C-alpha cells in the first residue's frame, strides 16, 4: 500500500466519509442501531454490494461498530461508535447547509429533491 499523508484535517475527514454513501449511512445510524436490511431501506438506492463495502470501510475506520448476536437466525446490528457519533455531529452543519440550499442545487443539477431526512 502506498504511503499517504494528509494535508489537513478536512483531507483526513473526507478520506473517512468520502464517496456517495458513507455520510448517508452515518446519517441513517444517528438514532439507533440498525440491522443490515433496515439500513439498506433507510439508505435508498444503495446496492447490497456497496452497503457491505462501505460498512466494512467504516468499521475499519472505527466509526461504525458491527455486533453479531449468536441467535438462530443470526442477527447483526450496526451502530455508531463514539468516534462515529462525533463525526455525525460534525456532519450536521453540512446537512443543514444542504437543506438550506437543496432546492437551488437540485435546480442547477436537474435533480428532484427528496423529502428531508434531517436527524
């Protein structure tokens, strides 16, 4: 693996939440632990493959915790770690900015804004 250095804190943060789905997964986990299927429903449009990949990366970065309950049928829940909770708190102003500007952004990009999902 190539050595990487961060130029600033934003560079490091974007490395953790970068991509289309990670911030939305963190957003979905803000209130309570979720099972895989529940998380997939809350993050609409994500494929199973992408959700698995993003969860593994978030778990490796220690912002998401995966808990396996040894039951029949097996049960797995995903939740935010303390680090993940702090990251979600840092994302709140970005979400607020997006809410305030969503209509204009959507208009410029030719996108239909979805209903609000503010935690």
